[in-house]
């Protein structure tokens, strides 16, 4: 029913189950067509997005809201394949991209979509835009990438944490002793030096992210601001854009 | 491949399709003028130069029980006896995820999109690590199934057709695509004979078509077959009657392949090792 109905569906708590919970790959489904809400964070490594999403999650958890948190590249079904591919360096830009899409599809079909149907607030640390930025930086054709993820629900809010390249790269390089092969973009053969390769790769990714700001309605936040100020901005935006009461049964009862 | 044949007739020097003959300069000129559409279904594959292809990609499609693997074994022997190097490929044979897919299928916990994408990963890993290196070295690649089976399986499970073909936009276009067409009823008998059973996936049991295994198999394979009929026209399949005898089907395959590769004699009798296949 969602697929046949192009108008936005009113967010009312549902009593009867919808006729179909199956996604129709090939047509992007706005998450507003689901009862639940989807908030995602994006940005380069070191942009501060995971810290901020963690704090947002804590805020919502403490408030008793019904939520689920999901991370990029974490599906148990696909994990062993990804790990082996990375360890043995078997991955090309195409198979790297496909394996991450398989991982995402598994989480999407088994967690994100059912939870959105079931009226949950879903928080995602990285979403399809990570693939668009990173795989395009690896040379995959953008049109092909867009098609690959056409089954993904469109988020209610996409926060894009933007930090200047040097700030983000230095945060990573100072905190972590060793960069992994694919993480550093070594497969692109831009430099033999891992740190230098990482910097070049991140620069390309940043460029790809910036291209999506308007087309994908990113909410851009300044990743160089102090953590608590940034979190305040994030919470204000969430509260203004999402009817949080709907995800807090206790608050509704007390009305 | 028909498109390429047309091109060849139009300008004989521009033959791009791995015929043994063309000289290097003619080829380089051809590459500059050609569109990726000649080598790929849509988008070009990242980091790959089509001018390097000197081999031929020959695809045999058809449902379970259509006789694909028998024919491929025989063709490989024939081509090797004619002095051609042969490489084979097939679904779930990649080093990257072949075994992972086996596990997913066994566990039956996987959803249709994830499975479709794992198959795509398996496919492109073989394209990049098995098929392309072989084609670059002038080898004849015999593919036991190709993107068409994978697209059909996705589509009958309700995945959008454009999505599925978009997924394989970067797949190489085969030089020849054969479709061994059989009735599902015949295929059922042949498959049952092989293992005295029909597997869960062969019968499309994940689709809840029927509790009766026979009907589930027939209905599922009929749906797949309908998708093949759609693709047969669009992609110029060479349709062969898979219910004919092994030797009759093999003869037709040899004739078309001989034409493609410029082999004059198409006479062939299997060696003792393969004689049991020759019925």
C-alpha cells in the first residue's frame, strides 16, 4: 500500500498492520511513509558524527523513547565475507561497494524497515550517503550507486557533520596508531604512505559529501564546534522536526 | 555478439570482439570510437580497459535440469582439442563470497535483497578475478549461467526489473548467449534423477507457491522461464531446444561457436572420459 500511494501518509499510530511490509526496491520510499522516523548522521572519519549520535541516543534513551540504533557495516550475515575480503585484499571498488550494499540490505530488510513500520525511532550511524561518497571516491559510477541503494528509505533528518580536512584527519591520525588498508584507501594506489593515502582519500570523500548537501537535503553542522554546543543544536533540530511525543508512550499516558 | 557482428560488417577493421586476427593499431583506433555499451550493458566497469580483450565470452543459460553443465563439459573438451584455452565460470564460484552464499542458503535466514546483492558480489568478483584475466589472455570463457538467471530470480521475487538490470549494468556483454530452453516438467524429472530429491531453492520454496514440491518447482521455474522469454528478445539469446538429445544440442552449439571463433571443422566425438554424457 505504501508503494501504490504517492502522497505522504499521515503519521498516525496504526492499529491494523499494513498490508505489505516488504520494500519495493527501485522506488525510494520516503521514511515519512512509515509510522516511525529515521535520523542518520554522515560525515568523514573524524568529523565527530559518532560522538554526537551517541549523545543524541543517550538523551533519547534517558527520556524513555522507543528507539533502535544501527551502525554501518555491522550485519552478522555478511560480516565474515567482508572481513575475509579486506584481510586478503580481494576487494575491488565494485565488490567493495556490493558487499557493503549486501550488508546494508540485510540490516534494512531485517531491522530498519520493520522497525520503521513498527513505529520506532531509528538512529543510523552512517547511511547510504557513506556509500555514495566513499564508493564514488573509489571510482564507481554515481548512477550505478544510486540505483544500488534505491530500496533504502529516505531519512527524516540527515545530519552532515562537516569538519575541515586537516581537523578531521588529525583527529584520526593522533588517536589511532595504524590505519587499515581499505580505510586508508591504499587500494587506490595514490600513495605508499598510509597517512598520506588516507588524507588524499578523505579529501575525495569530503568533496563527494559536499556535492550531496542540496540534492539530499543534508542538515549541515559545524564539526569544529565544542561537543556540548553541537549536541544542543542537534537536539533542538530533532525536537523541532520530529514529533518525539509519539515515541514516548509514558509521556502520552500522563497527558 | 550480434551488435559486434553488425559493427564488424560495417567496418571490418574495427572488430573489437576478440577475434584472433585484428592488428593492434586497428584495435586501438576502434577503442577510441566505441561506446562502453558495446562491452557492458550500461556503465563501464571501474578501472578496466575493454581494448585488452582478446578472448571470447560464451554464456550458456537455462534452468536447472536444462543440460547446461553437460554441454559445458563437452564444449570444453572440444575447444581444447581445437587448441583453444578454456576457462569456466558459474554461480557461487568466487573466492570472495562463494562459500558465504552456500552458508546463507543453508541457513535460510537471508532476505531476498541481501541474497541478490551477495550473488552480485559473487558475479563481479568472478568477472574481475577470473573472467577478465582469462579474456585478456585470449582464453575462451564458458559461463555456466550469467546475469540473466540472477536478474530473473530477483524479478520473480518482486524486486523491480530496472533495479536488477541496473545492478548488472557493469557486466560484460557476452559474445554469444545460448538459452537451453526446456519445459519445467522435463527439468523436474532430470533434476530428481540426479539427487533423488529437489532442493529448497530449486523449487523456489521461499516463495510459498505450493506445499507440493512438484508444483512448487514447476510454478517457480515457469515464472523464471517467462522472465527469460522477455530477456531473450532484448539480449539476442540463441534459443536451443534443451529437450533434444545431448549430441543434437551439442552440434548446434559447436556450429555457432565455430562461426564465432573461426573454427572450420566442427566434428567431435567425446573422449572415453566423457562418453557417458553422450546420449
